[in-house]
C-alpha cells in the first residue's frame, strides 16, 4: 500500500498522527447474512517522535477476542506544510517484515504468539533494539567500536571513554582528552572494555 496524504481538515478532528491512527484501526463491521460481526481494537500504541506508529491490534469475531498482532505505520507529520498536506502514512503488518524495529516493550507485550517466521524475525529485532538501548554506560567506561569513527576534527577513534553530564553522554579519547558527540550511540554496536585495575602499592 502506498502513502496516504491528507490535510488537517481530513483528520476528523484528530490533532496528532497517533490519535488519527488509533481511530482508524479501531473499527467493527456489523454482521451480515453471510458473515458474523468482526473488527479490531487497539490495545496499546505509540508513535515516537511522530515518525513511526506501532500498535497491538486485537481481532474480535462476534464479540470474541482473538489474536493480537502488530501494525506499523511510517508517518510524515508536518503541521506547517506549505501545501496544506500535514499528514501522510503508509501502513504494514508485522508479517510484512517492516525495516523499522523500534517498537516499545509495552506494545510487544500485548502481542499473542505467532508461527509466522517474518513476524517472529521482526519481533526479535525489536527486542534486540530494546536490549541495546537498555545497556548501562557508567561514567568513565571505556568502549570499543567495531571500526574507527570519523569526527569533524579530522580524527578517527575506535576506543573512546564515556563522560556523563547529567542525562547527556559525551565521548572523549581513551586518555580523557577531547569532547565528541556520537549520534544514536545506544543503537550502535560497541563493547565495553574491561580495564585491568592496578592496586596501589602500600609500604609498611
């Protein structure tokens, strides 16, 4: 499915991508002569940074709850768009193997089990993202990247030290010199180097 674009007036009074998409995925089809009532309800959803929407959708048939699967929507949100088309989205199911794998844990925890290998791979990638971002980086830790990172001062560093300033993480050279910012640090591959501690010599 391609992108669906719309002006704010077409969003049905909703003022954010999450509000609009929650409403779109909550629906029920009434019973007909040859089909029972069915629909979907959003159990949990998130739209971090108004960039990607993630939702746990529960299917129900004739009022009976069924499986819960994930839907992912790529989002374009620009309230100041010159052409008036402030919102666009492109939806896909987890069984389509979305590249985006930043689904929050609270959404993943609502999903029911599946045997679909593509959906299982997507869920594994999401959990891997959560594990990476939950890594603890103490002040002063020495980390090693798989390959040197180039910086604006024309230097390249593979081994760097963590300098925490409140919630901010700044990197320095391994000797503590310099100040460097690495974008999306916790999404990158690196290892924490275990440094050998040298005990001081005590003379008696």
